[in-house]
């Protein structure tokens, strides 16, 4: 992949232990929102959480609300992850 950021579009079976890391690149002090815009082949009852490793918060994305957060400039490879169970 030559060090380039890539997007994964498919995953195997969802389990409670599955963790999908997200990369974040911010050009400065900015505010961001993350929301589920579309789900495909996922049961309606499946819970999907955004885990913010900086704050420790688990945010339930399946409720239809956006997770809002701020970030300083930089590339963050370990701050955010999608998980399938809360704390």
C-alpha cells in the first residue's frame, strides 16, 4: 500500500470483539461529526458504537445522531474506532 491511506469497504462477520480502527487527519483546530449514513447487510438490531480512545466515550451510532468532537492538527491513528459493544 506504499504508506497510503486506504478505505476498507467490506468485513467478515460482526462479533462483539471486532474493532475497526479509524484514521483521522486534521489540518488545524477543527470540529468534526461522524454519523452512519448507510448500512448494508447489517441487522437492524445490531448496535454500532464509536469509541473515542482520547475521552474514553462510547457513542451509540445506531440512534441516528452524530458524534461531535474537536481535534487539533495532526494525524491520529489510534483515537477513534468502531466497535460492536459498549464499555
